[in-house]
């Protein structure tokens, strides 16, 4: 179903004859959530929890069974139960305190399953958003890398001419070629990174590989959240706590089955038969004062069961208590791990924020240096030609400045992405991922 929905959306978005089209981040997140196996597994868990709740509650609803006791071979002697053409039995639970515990346990289990489903959807949204934003960043870096390659090629040509003219030594030409090779290597790395991200998005959304073109305008601003921000509902922790509550109620119910009575109502009707048996030899019909089993038999009553000694039930209660304790410990561990993740992300964000600021300042410095070089090339450096004057700026300096500007732009883009990624993870750890998703849908 998810694959069909993805194909339908793609068919509406891609014009005939186009290999790819712009797909917004909101669409990518929606398709990823529809296509995710983790989300579908969580949905199956919700369905199972719903069925378990119904099973525990439906114990008080009368059940009806119909059967037959018609013999296959002739019966000889008294068989213990009269043969019947057909029989019907109605029974239901009337009173059981442990069953109330089981119903409460099932309710907690259903709530836990719903929280896990929401958590799975948020995780998929985080993965899809991170991959989409990274792909957008890589595309911008690739654009800068292609410009660098053009500038480095011009730099090599300039150095080739200067070396042949004897102005620069051969080492300068070799350095220019080394710069070109390094830029090519970075470009190849970026292309490989982009290809991997496209495959990741294709796997997440179910869209064909190469059909997604990033729409930069669909990416909303990521809020500058900090660890001291008020925490909302952290779904993973909440699910673990609800699962622990479910196990606790289950353990209470199992422990109470060894001490408390259980009442069940029953009704039974038998339509007896004398075919292939000698049952009439053993019964006397008081109504007719003749030998013979009545054809119609009806019985009803309340069964009361009081466990006095049952080692199996006691062992089951100990097993459930151990499961409840383990679930409680796992809930505490989930909360501690989330707190640790918040602390680590908070420290990382402070560092990444500073790194992004440094990268931005370096980019601004490189821009200013490029403007200075361009001005000196256009108007001269103004120092004259006398002793002690600086040499005239050459076209080589222009290419080096352009290459440096592009490199600083790539560094700034990388730093910005790492900061955005950390902020998204902190949003999720603090339970504010829904705020991001609401903003995303409204973009």
C-alpha cells in the first residue's frame, strides 16, 4: 500500500518524460513514514495490543459452543456421559479480581504500543529529514567544488605559462597540479556521498532512485533549542514506562490467582440419542415412569473455583514479578540514556555552534581577501616600482583567492549541516519533534 501511494505521488509530481522532479521535505517525510518497515511493525504491535485488550475484556462476554456426541460405533455399557445428537454450552466469567488486573495490563500495553508507533514515526521523520538536508548541503558543496575545479584548471594553465617563462619554479606548477588533484578528490567524495544519500532516500521513501530533486525552499528553519528547554512527551521513555506499568499489573494479577476465588456462569443443553447405544438400560424416566433417558437435558449454574495449592500458578507469579522488575529497570535505563543523550547533544551543539561561527568568519575573511585581490588586479597595488615595493598581484593570486573562497564556503556548509543535525536530534531527545513536524507540514 505504501509503495502504491509513493508511486501515485511520484506520478502526479513528475511530468511526462522527466527523469526527476523537485520533491519537498514534507513529502519525503510523509512517504518515508508510509514506507517504513519499522512503522508498519509498530502498527502491527498496536493491532496486537488492541486484540489483547479485547481478549481480556471479552472474558465476561458469554461464549457459545455447539458440538455433538453421536457415537461412531455401537456403545456397550455405561459410558459416563450420555450420547447426544448435539449440545450447546454457554459460559462466561462472572467475578475475578485478577481479570481486572489483566484488563488494566492490556490497557497499559495498548498505550505503550501507541507511544512506540509515534516514536517510530518520529525516528523515520528524523532520518528522512537528516538525509534530505544533508543531500541539499552536498549539492551546494558540489556546485562550489565544480567552480573550484574550473578555477584550479585555470591556475594550472597560468602556472604552466609562468614556469615555461621562467617566472616561477617547477615546484609551483606541481603545487597547482596537487591542488587540482585534491579538489578533484573532494569532488569525487561529494559525488559518492550524494549517491549514497540518494539511495538512502530512495530506500526510505520507496521512490525510484534518481527521481528526487531537493527543494531547498521546503526546508524550514531549525529552532535554536537548548538543553534547558522544558521537556515535552519523550515517546521512547513514555513507552518504556507504560510497558513497565503493564508488566506490573500482569504480575499483580498472576499473584492474586493463588488466593482469590473465581466465579463462572454456565448453561448447557443436550439433545440425547439412543442410536448405537444401550443408554436406556441405565436410566429411569420419572416423568413417564419408564426406563429411558430423556431426550432433552438442561443444566445451569455458577462454578466457584478457589485455588488452595497450585505450585504452577505460584511459579507463574514469580516469573511475572521478575518480568515486571526488568521492565521497570528498562524504563529507568531509557530515561537515563535519554538524559545522557541530551547532555552530550547540548555539549556538541555548543561546540558546533562555535565551529559554524568560525567557518562563517573564515568565509567572510576569504570574501574580503578576494575583493582586495580583484581590486589590486584592476587598479594595481599602488606601491610603485621602487626599492622595497611589493610585487604586482598576478592572475595566479586571483585563482588562489577564488579557490579559497569556494573552500571556505564548503566548510561553512558542512559546519551548518552538522549543527542542524545536532539540533534535530536534541529536538527529538527533548520531545519537541512534533513541533518540527508541524512546522514542516505548514511549509
